C-alpha cells in the first residue's frame, strides 16, 4: 500500500492560508509535530474546525511515495472557547505554541509538550485576563525542565557559591547566560565591561518565585499570581525562554515585560 489514512489526537498550533487559498495546519500530537495540507473549500466545516488551539481527533491521509500529508477529517474534542475572551488569553496560548514550535516540542518531548499545553489551555479557560500572561510565563519556565535548561536558583553559575534568598539583591542574570550570578561574580562581570543594561537584578523573593514555579506539579492559577507579581522573574523567564528557542519569541513582545 502506497497510501494510507491514520488517526491521532492533537492540538492545532498554527494555521495559515496560502495565496492559492489552501490551508497549512501545524499540529502537535504525542508522536510529533506535522504540517498538513487542506485544499480549497474556504467555507468548509473542516476548514473552520482546523483553527489554532483546538484539541481534535485528526484523520490524516499520507502518501508513502512523497512527503505529502493531507488533513481529511477533524473531530473536535475541546474548543477552549474561553481563550477568545481577551488578548492576554490568546497571547499566553501563543507564547506556548510558539515555544513548542521553535524548540521542536522541547527537543522531541512530544507527549510532555502536548500534556503541558493541554494543562495550560485548561487553566487559561478558568482564569481572568490579569493572570493569563503569568500562566504563559509559568509554562515557559516549566518547559525548560524537559529541555534540561532550567537554571539552578540556589547556586552561582560562575563560582558555585550558594545564592542567598534574602531581601535586597540576591542574584544577577546576565543576558545570554545559562544561570544566575552571585553579587561578587556579577560585579566582576561588570568590571570586565559587560553592559549594565543587559543585567537583571533578582531579589531573594524573585528566586523563590522561580523555584516554586519549577517545583509546582501543575501550571496552576496560583503560580500565575506569583509570576505576575515579580517583574524581574518575568523578565528572566522571557530571556531564558528566548535563549532556549535560540531567537526572539514574537508572542512575548506583544506586551512589555
Ligand atoms: Zn559567584
């Protein structure tokens, strides 16, 4: 058999229409990320069903003689309608989708990515706009764990000394680094000409917020409240997420961190 139809469950991460009026849909399933073609039919129900953030059973027609894959059926399981209630909700969902696309689902951790994204979308649907971005940031921070890129919040990346979780300046983050610097190592970095404006200052509370986010079992609304309360922690999450994605995340820059 050179042709076959398969079925799987996935979330639509991205959809775009081509100049010819066809639609390209990128989906995350437990097995991978695939881009599927949908031909013509601007008013078809299939096409309207194939929109971002739908969780659906997908019917895919694959031709073994080529890379050609066509989306031939969509059965919607969950629409996450409440995402459409605010720009912040859509932005938080977009942050997660963009990060999954740019990191190839945390370096091939498709099942983990699908589970975390489903969790995020559920949580977003039950929170208000003020907490949505915090949930998106919590997702990005927790996504650094399967990537092996979560920094140590207890020790200086450079000298290894413990970072004191006290009030005042506890640690610094130099853009581009994999982890945090103690005040002495940060001063040394500044003395060697590293630009001050590329350094972020973190208090002990900021470090504790980041530690709590990483250890929490789920991306809960409680975590979002913590993340949103710490501007420095938010900026560090954004910087490390972009470092992991090896480039700018456009969805992060729709709002100011
Ligand atoms: Zn140090």
